[in-house]
């Protein structure tokens, strides 16, 4: 949004509304709203008995949500005037906590 010279937004709800309203952010919003909802559930009503493995998180959340957001954001940034080049981002890797 900054690359679009949009007014800075400090509230999550403001940024979410922009992602919903602007067609150019459609691909980002498709993954972001699922990730946003998931983060609320995880933070406020987490049930450890329903937790999934790190491998499933890596595949479903990182691979299925975070990486598509990164890809779309990089594409938008490269189209900005002047273009903004983003260095390759390091891969996200989750490791299961050692047993107690």
C-alpha cells in the first residue's frame, strides 16, 4: 500500500478494508483474510487438543497462505513507480518443539 502512495494505516481493520475494496489487492486478500481469521482463532480461542503438526502448518499455512501473499506483494512492488525490488525472502521453516 505504501508503494501506491496510500495514506499510512496503523489499524488492522483499516488495512483489511483496503484489501477488500481494491481489486489490485484481490490475490493478497484471498489468502490474507483466511490467515487473519486463523490468527484470531489461534490467539483468542486456541484449543491445544485441536492443534495440527508443524508439517501441516508448513504446507497449509506457510505454503498455502503466506507464500501466495509474498508472491502477490512482490509482483505489485515490482510494478510500482519507481519499481521496488525485494530481495529473495528466506524460506520459513517450522520446527516442532522438543518433547518435555
